[in-house]
C-alpha cells in the first residue's frame, strides 16, 4: 500500500482528477489484456458469443469496479494513510459475505455470522483509532470514500463470478473487456466533469 500511495500521490500531482487516474490505469491494463488474448490465446469472438444479459452485466461490472471503485481508491488514497487503507481492504471478505446474503440469498451459518461480527467489530475500532491518531493523514471523509469503494469492488466481483460461471471465455479476456470499458467511462467522466483549479 505504501508503494501504491506513493504512485497515487505522484499521479495526483500531475492530474488531480481521480477519475482520470483510475480510468488511465484500468483502460491501459484492459487493452493489454485484450491484446494478449487476441494475439497469443487466439480468442474467437464469433464462436463464443456472450448473451446480451451477460454482456450488460460485464459492462456494469466494468463501470462499478474499474470506473467508480478504482477512481474512489485513487481519491481515497490521497486522504487515507496506507495502514488505514490496508485495514479497510481487510473488510472486503465481510462485505462480500453480507452482499451475498442479501443479493444471492446465500445462507450464513451461525459460526459464519459470529465470525463476521467479531472480525468486522474488531477492524472498525482499529480504523477509527488510527484515523484519529494519524495527525490528519486520514480523514473521515477519506475513510468513507475508501470503504464505499470496497463495497463497489465486492459487489462487482459478485457480478463477475456469475458471468464467469456461464461463459467459455477466460477471466483475463472478460476482465480486459470490463477494464477497458470501465476505464473509458472514467476517462470520459474526467473530461466532462473537470476538477476546478485551486487558487
């Protein structure tokens, strides 16, 4: 996280728009994934066609994760310390389990429920205490933005798991489509909604 924070701060110095930073990362990696699959894996899109519903889900996954979640992380890392960021990301499994319960009706056993409550209850006070002692390096708004990004990540990967289970394409090819489309959406947002200059 320290390396990611350093890279994020350098990129924010040249362009303060988090959607540009998140979009540039996602779009460039997505294009590389697609090129790799077309050149070396010989993907044939004519033989294996995604259904319209799965294609829409894939685009939704790309926008949720690689547009909003990645851009939220780019913004949050400017206001959250690497330690807090690590703890926030540790809440991912708990968030995913809760989302699976509400959206997929996946039953939680008593042990899983107790584990979620104990784990989640232990992480949150640590995050709040670190934020309070960090001397301004972590703000409450930054924590909220980062946590919402974690929720977006978790929900997006639930969608991707459904698509992957029904598709014959590799995860890298589907990710390439999602990353390039989500990154393009983020770059478009960065152009349409510019950050006002601070003076």
